[in-house]
C-alpha cells in the first residue's frame, strides 16, 4: 500500500531551484522542478503522490495562486511556501488559504528537508487512508459483511442468501462475539425489507418490568408515569425486521406474548384492547442451548419450535482459524480508516501467536486486537499465547462432550495454520516451508493430507 512520494519544486530562480533540488536529493527524496505555477498546475492532479514546495514570487501566477489552486483540487495536498523578508503578510494569507507551512529566506538545507519530510509523512498517511477507505467502499455484498473463506462461513453465507428473501422467522445460534447481529443485519439488508426499519433489542439489557412496554408499547395512562402513547419495538419494525438478541433471557410471560405475535402477527399496546396488525420479520439470537433450557423449564418449547424453522449456526473463531488472517486484515483496514493511521505489518511470528490463541471472545476479540495493533497498544502482551485452563476444554463450544477430539483439533489447527501461511506467501511452497520451519517435502505431504492447494 506504501508508495514513493515525490517533491515538486516550483522556483524560477535557477540557483535557488538547484539548491533546493540538491538538498532534497541528498536526503534521498525524489524531486522534480519547474519554473512557474502554470507548469506546476499542469502536473498536479487529485491524489497527487507528493508535496509541493513553491516560492511566493513567481512569473505569471504567484505562489499564493498555486496554493489556492491546490487547495481547491485536493484540500489535503501539502504546499510549502518559500517567502522573502517582506512577505510575512502574504505568508499568513497563504496559510489561511490552505498552505501546509512556510519557510522564510534565507534558510538552511536541513530546515527545508525537515519541513518537507513532515509534509511527506502527512501526505503518505492521507493517501493511505484514502486507499483504505476506497477498499472499504468496494467491500460490498455478503462477503464484505461476513468475512472469511472457511467452509463454515461459506455455508453461513449460502444459507443467508437462500433465506434472506423469504418471510420466515429465523433463529441465530452462536457464542458471544461470533457475529450474530452482523448476520441479522445481513438478513435484513439482503431481503425485500431492506427499505423498511431494522430494529434491534437486547432482551437481557432491559429490566423485566419494562420489557413489555419496550416491545409492545403503551397507551397514555396505561400505568403510573405513562404520560403519552409510546410505540413499541415490534410496531416500530412494521414492514421491516425485528432483531431480538439474548432471547434466552426473555421472561416466560413475555415469551407467551411473543409466540402470539409470531402466530397471529398482531399486537396490543399496554392499556389498549385494540389489536394492531404488524408485518414484521423476527430474527432472534441466542448463545444458549434452548432445548436444554426448555427441558429445564426456563424457556418455552413451543416458542423454540416456532422460531426453529431456520436456524443459522455461527461457528466459534477457534473452529475456523483459517479465517483469522483475512479477518485481521479486514479489521485493521477498518481501524486504520477510523483512527487515521496506517495498518501495521504483522510478522509471521505474530500471526502464529494469533493463530494459536483460543479466542474466547471470538470475532469481537479479534477486532479489538486489530484496533490495538493499529494503535500500537500492548502489542507484545496482546499477541502472547494465553494460559490454557482445564475448564476451557469444553467451554463455550456448544457441543458438550461431543466436541472435537484432541487429534481432530490438532489436525484442524495444523490445516488452518498451513492454509493461512500459504495465503500470506501467495502460494509459494518454499517461502511457506521456511516461515513454518519445516522441510518442503514435509510441507508437501501435509498439503496433500489436508487437501490444500498452493493458492489457498
């Protein structure tokens, strides 16, 4: 993503131009020089990969005119003014017009190089962020929302594509941080309801005493403090999608009312006897085993079976480790754009640590790690391998005692690690073997064993 930036010197005095060019070239910078503002204007385009150094006094259009031209063309393009003793007022005007800095004559070569280097750093960051934002803008479609190449995430994308356009209610099951709300939003965005409202409610974040009013709304005077009519989340989501997160925390009486909504597509506001028709699709999410909860008496089995027409299972990140590199890259691009910083280079050793991490917080934890990497926060501690406790063996897998065996887990991790390194090395077997510190013959055997391809 990095590129070599150049310096365009605009100076009509031959000796001054030569001195500036030589000072900048000796500092290792790429330099081009012209004699007039008009010549410079012909070379400068939006996204110009460099900075401008211009004298104030020029034949024809002056340096101030060039500053204004550049600012109108690209407000982030740094223009450095060279000013004489009597040009302080003009220098102030140039700064107000968008100049990056000014250097009064006479000046040392070291000062010129220092100011130009600062301007180049600023320009480099500006161009990099613009490139990142363009990349983000191009990441549309379902693959841009649910990032990954693993078979598990590909199955999720296929299922979303198949059911997004249907009116069926959907249950999403997955551990905390696996992206349940991202899936719910994708179901809405790729459906015929995309022009309607998308309304989200975390059932575990609303007190039981307020959940009824939050979902169904109320009429004025329905209870103490109800001073005016309130539209509930279900009614607000009419002709759109209602996303109910942490469904397992919904109280049993409210589950009965929700079941009626799903069956009749009608609601009644608190304090009203007038039924209201609603056209709403319900997408519910849970991290728990609802069948086990139903057997324990804390969740209604009829509500579960009503929602269980289509269930989307989201795998934990540790079961699709081959997606870690592409997810990390995606999140670092987002973070770099958000924080106006360039994304860091992640070494092979760091990537190995990331691949070995257990990721109890799943994709959300990885996104936080990407933010920290871009910000340069706690990088070494963050990427260090966490201690593995015995309780982690079956924690949060959603599979109970039927999870992967140790041998299967090792095979899965080995496959993910090799696939990720092959992608990093663009399919080059020799470089991949060197990075993984294994002989090429061993690597080729493992590639055949795991049915990988060099380009995977």
